[in-house]
């Protein structure tokens, strides 16, 4: 355990993540501690409010749609500056948009962005004019991007290991005090401006064993992801607050469509029934009941809080058998055993009762991305168990489209592809909702993927930490109001 003492300054907050990020990238951050902490350093062009899920911007004072809704003109406000004192301008906004469009940057989930956003140009009045390939429901939904400082880069082709990510320059409420060193705590110092005025003076991110014990001993202020086994001893205490953190993440199994037995819809239906989602969720060591469950069964690719989720669909139930027994080699991210202990074992046990002999193969987390990318599971596994973090855009195309960059086996269903295309071409919320609700039902029926459960996490904070609002997925969007009671 690291020797932290919390008696230095009342405005300094120290919290624990399972692992420390090795970079802090406003371009590539997509999961875990890096995704959460990026909002300390960077200001997003647009963001969703935590309580009402409305799209807002601290940088854009107004916007308008031009040229038959194919140009989104953004008028920036005053007062936004990078941590080196330079103002945030339309050139930085367009640079950020173009970096996300640049095909040389390996951004697997940006297929939709690159299809819709055709470019960005600085207008004569200092506006950022984002050009669209065709009208969409609300282009702002695609622009929840951390704004990058154009003057720090030679061009829009930026590698994932660029030196900038070791001590990035942003315009958010905090700045990283020193370059990232592997295994060392990350300290962020407040950078107050006309746009952001955090009450905290500093935030320190650490990783350690025994994090919950350190919290109870007063050595740290909070733990972002609490192991389920620790929930029971925390909820009864009055010196800490246990909070729900909505990851918007669903667990699924993807099948190899060329497998001799798994290509049979009847076999997939039997495995669906045998999965017994409710029993698997009940097996998690959560402790006392919570208002929001840690694990909730799902009927398809969208989380229950999504407007595209279909609550009218029934789970496949009943006694299930695959017929003649056969073997399945199931690959999964080794971190799954820590994130949701028991879920992998429960699935293996239930499928064995249905006649499927499962060899569960954990893959180190650092190698797991290659299994998922560009159909990388083919020839290595018969099925994979993973989780999909749909973010607040509810984007599932990279996973479900036949050409999706995150589709493990390249499973393809013409109806699914057509519904995704229809949703992407939609110009009203109603058209998009109808297409995506139909998509949810079609994926559930086709069973090329079995979507199992949404599993969130609990965070725990000292009762001294006040107004600790955590935003879905991103966590620290509302960090300005956090404070520590003396």
C-alpha cells in the first residue's frame, strides 16, 4: 500500500483505480481509467448532462444548420484557453474533427463518424463549419469529442503512443502536473478559467492492493470500482457512500458462423435458453439489495436505459439441449473474472448441462483487442465472451455490422445491416428509434450474438467527499462541484 496521508490540503482528493493509465489521450481513450480521467484534462466540444441527458457545450455559444442541414456551424464562446494560455479556436475544433476522420488513426469505433462527417473548415467569422455527407438526426451527438490543441501536433495522423499523451495539453478543469511514469500516481492540478472553476485544488489517481481497506483507514478518499465481494461490508457503514456507476456496458457471446454446429439456429437457441441470465446475475456476490442492480439481464444489444431497448421481448427459457454433445472453445478477456466474478464459470456450467463441453480460455487483457479487431477471433475460437460499451450514442454498428471493425467473427445478417443503414440515414428521432428497436429485436431473434446482461460497478467515497456526482461512462464530467468537507 502506498503511504498516502490526507491531511495536507482540504482541497486535494485522492482516489483509486484498479490500474493506472499508461497514457492520457483525448483521441484514443475508450475505456477504463483513461476514459474516466480524460475529462479532467480536456474539454469536450459537446457532452451529455448527467441528470437529464441533454446535449450541452461549454465551448459553443450557439450553432445553426445550413445548406439543407449538411453544414453545422459552431460559434465558439470566449474564455476557453488551453493550459499553456493559448485560446481554444475554431482551428482547434476543426483539427480535432479531422484527426477523428483521418483513416491513418486506428479508431475502430469511428466508422459511423467517418461516414457522416465529411470535413471541417474555419469560417470567415471564426466559426467551425462541420460538413456532413448527408443530414442526420442531430450531428452534435457525433461531436462529444475532447478538443485537441492543433499547435501541439505536426498533423492529423497521430499515433496511439504519441509522446503528447504522456502529459497532454487540454482546456479542462485540471492539468496533469508531470509526465506519466509507469506505476507512479497521476497528479492533476486545478486550472481555473472563466468556463471552469473546480472547488478541488488537486486530484491524485493511484492504484493499490487493498483499496477498500485503505479507504476505511482514511488513506484515500474513494475507490472507483469496488469488487462485488466488498459491497456487503460497505453498505452498512455511515462513514462512506456506495454509489452506482453506469457503464452502459453489455456482456455478450459471439459465435463463429462457420462452425459446424453453431451455425444451426436450433443449437444457438438452446444455448440462449441454457444461459439463464437471471440466475447468472443472482450469482454475483453483491450483498444487500440496491435500488439499481449491479447485473441486469438484457434482451439485445442496447442497455435497458436506452430508448432503443425492447422490454416487450421475452427471454428464451425452458429445458434446453443442443442434441448431440459437442465442444466449444470459448475465448474471453482475463479481466472478466475480476470485473464480474463467477459469470464465466456460470455460463460454462449451464452450457455443459445443455450438452456443450466448453473450454474457457482467458486471454491477457493487453492481447484481447487483437482478438476482436478485424474478425481476429476466426480460427482461434469457436465463440468469444466480451462486453460492449455502447457509450451515450448507443453506437453498435462496429460490433454488429458484417463489415464492423469490432465484429469478432464477421457474423453478418442482411436484415441487421439494412436496419443499421436505415438508422444512420434517419433524419428524425422517430425514424432512428423505429429502425434501432427493430434492430434490437432482429439481433435477439437471429442469435449470432447472445446478449446476456448489463453489468455496472459500484464506487465508494468517503462521507467527507461532497457532491460527488458521477456521470454515466465518463464519471468526472461534473467534477467542478465536487468538494471535500474539512
